[in-house]
C-alpha cells in the first residue's frame, strides 16, 4: 500500500474524528473553558500590556485545544468498539494516529484564530505574521502528538486519560513563560522552561506581537520540530503496546 493511500485513509479518519469528537464535554471543558478562565484569573487586577496578554493567551489556547482532542479519541473508540473495526482495516497504527492528530491540528489552528482576532480588535499589531503562522501550525502538530501519548493508556474511561493529561499540562503552564517571561525567571526556572514545548510557542508569539523573545526564532522552531518528532515516535511505540489490551 502506497503512502498516498495511507494519507487518504488518515484523512478519512480525521474527518470522522471531526464530526464525532469536536463537541465532546472534555474537549470543550479542557480545550476552551479551562484556558479562558485560567487566563482571566491571571489578567484581572494586573496592569500588563495587551500584546503581552494576547501572546500568552494564544500560546495557552493552542496548547490546551490541541491536547484536548487526541486524548479523548482512543478511550472513546475503545468503549464504542470502533477501534476494533479500525484495527481490522488495512491501516497501520501510524495512519490511525496521524488521522487523529490531523483532526486535533485543525481544531487547534481554528481556535487559535479567536485570541488573534481578539488581539486585533484591541489594537494589537502582528509584526511577524509569517513567523506566527508557522509557529501555530508547528505547535498544533507538536501538542496534538503530545495528546496521543496521553491516549495510549489502555482504558475506555476518558476521565482517567484527561486526569493524567491535566496532571502533566497544568505544571507546564507555570514553567513556560506565559505568566512570567523566561528572561525574568531565575536560572533554575529558565532550565525548567527549556524542557517545555509550550515555552517555545509562547516565545514565538511574543516575538510575533512584541518583537521580544528570549530564544531565537530558529531555536524555537527547531525545538518544536524536535518535540514533534519525539512525541510522535513515542506515541506510535506506546500505542503499538497498548492496542492489544484495548481489543
């Protein structure tokens, strides 16, 4: 079977995921409401520049939306027995995961337009639109692949998977320069920030809006690509081990 055939099957899986999972409760709660309320709690009562706030909101929105769809799909399909039909079809695990990831990427990119439009309405200028577009696409792929790792847990309970993902995602928000710029963190804080993929998309957003960044654009983009490769390889390996336990 050619690569084009596998890509067509991945796109078919992606369209199925879009129709079924976009309006699921966990997706709405953890992908939309949670980052919005967290951001409001941070913003209220603080005199901060609007472009600083929008850059942080955009990074957090991409992170939470892109990691909210992929963890839900595998446990739900285990519960509904759809996974058995997919496993019996002429598609590889990589193709199935790619289809799930594409649905999540489209969701992440689409929702990222909300803070961007909000920023434009508030007078925020995008000084580097191409860099911002590349950053959003790369980050959506990276975080979607990260979500696939969470969904590798062999369970049919979405609540279990979302609990695990929240335990990982929540600390990342506070070490990734969203609330305090990386350059203002102590040395140990900058070291922790460097191991979080969220740090690099936030830095790219700040560069695109404010022209202020801690890492160079090349370093941030390279880091997102590196994390994407690591997350995808790990997701494939973990799902290969967990799939027999789901069937």
